[in-house]
C-alpha cells in the first residue's frame, strides 16, 4: 500500500491499541470524561452544541465557520517576511491587486516560519522581467529552518532576485491564477476548510464528538482491506491532538482528479501540520471535502 494508506494502517493499529487499553482502564476513562465536560464548559468562546444534536459534529463545524479567519488578511501586502528579513515583491506580468495580495500572503504562509536565509550565485538562471525590461537575476534567495516545505510547483521558481526585490515569474503567476480561480468558485468549501483547521486546533479543549466522521476511505483503500474501527474521542485526541494545524498554500488545494478520476470534483487540501518541535509532519494525511465536510483522506496518492 502506498504512503497514506500505510500511514492509515499505522494509525488504525495505534487506535486499536488505545481502545484495548481504554477498556481495561474504564475508571480512568470516566474520570477523564468528567474533565472533558469541565473543559467544554470553560471553552466559552467556542460554539456550544447540544450533545444530543442529531448532527452535532456538522453543527459544530457550521458554528465555528462563522468564527474562522478570512483566507486573506485585511491589510495590503507588499513584502515577504521570512528568514529574518523583509523582501519587497515584484511581478513579471501585470495582475490585479487582489491576486498580488493572494500570492504574497501565500508566500508568507509557505516561508514565513523559516528563520534563516542565504544568497546563492545566480549564474545560469533564466532571464526575468522588471518594469518591462529583461535582465538576469542578481542572486537567488534561499530560506532554511525547521519545517522547510513548499509546494512542488514552486521548486526552482522562487527566489530570483533583481534590484533587491524578489521577482515572481509569469509561470508562477499562472499557477496562482488557476488556484485563485478555484478558490473563488468554491468560497464555501475554502471557508469551511479554515473552520475545520480551527476545529482540529481545539481538540484538547473541545474533543471531537464523532471522530469516525473525520475520515474518508477511498475505493483503493477499501479494496486493500482497510477498515476503520470504532474510534472514541479520547483515541482521536491522542492521535491527532498534539499538533498545530495551519492554513495550506493555495497551490496545495486542488481537484481530486489530479490523484484519481473517481475523485473529480472533490477538493483535496495538504494542510500544514506542525509538531511540538516546530517540524512539519509531511506524513499526515491530507484533507478531502466529501459528504459535505472536510475529512482525513485515507487512500493512495499518485506515484
């Protein structure tokens, strides 16, 4: 089985082990449940949903959706803040102010958590255009630090510097034009993605009531014999609650057809997941929008 199916199997085995341990330690479980109730009562800023609500998990997400941050910040952006420096951004081709803001914000998401940088020799780099004038880059900017990660589409295309500005080439602009168009066509789904991320970040305060609803098994996973056991809130919290989940790059939200034609029309999102040491957990399954909500995708990505 491929990457995410293998990860799913490991997670399932962990969950089964937790389940067996939990049955032996039932009194501790009762005590933990009482503490969870107290945590729920203290979480006054989070939407309170009746425990007997027929669709409680969906109601929680709908309620939190109204509290989710917007995809873009309100202030205008012109710089990339990463690696301990502020870098002005220039674009090879004319684009709208909104798309400029979306790209700069996305670059800050991708690189902003990295704490160091260096400049590399630009010999052999392609020509770029600034203010309608073609020239070769002066140098190439590279960031480093914990959790270094960026979408594969940007490999070798970001970091070209000229006149002390990072120049975004036309090929990258085209990628973002497509990604931004996909977002504007699916505003509700992108908004609910932010709400789902916010919900995952509050697992320790407000445990997930129906963890089973947070998983999506693809056809290939089912064909391989993978099944999800019954999962308690405690088991879900212990497996998924020790991380910090963060908004993905626009380039990492895409149509499922890129992986499997059977998933055409279903959005998949590779969200950022940081552990307590600040490292990105690249092995964490992505999310997929299925049956009206975002769920962890358990299946086989393309090779």
